């Protein structure tokens, strides 16, 4: 099975995520475990390959320091505090 080539935009995004992960002192394995995704998904995102939006959300949320399970992406959306 062939995989599409990563996009330049995807590669830039992945480099930023990798830099942030490394600044936290985490390995890809650690990030995958903390975010509830696979090592392969973390690696794919860092190299600029596409992953599902839900995987991307879990990884970014984890890197931002939020607990994914407690995160409500719609908090305040309807004007609720």
C-alpha cells in the first residue's frame, strides 16, 4: 500500500509539534501514551503525513497540557461560562 507524500504545510506543522514535544522532554512513545494514540500516528503527524482530526486534536491537546478526557471543546460556545 502506498502512502501519499507529506505536504510542505504538514511538514512545517509537524516540525513545530516535534519541537514542542522535545521541549517538554517527551519521546514519541511518551506522547502517544499520554495522548491515547499510537506511536505511528505521532510519527506520521510529525513527518507531515495526514492523520485524522481526532488524532490531531488529542496530540495537540496533550501538548498544551490539558487532560483530553476532561477537555470540552465546546465550553463557552453557546455563551455559557
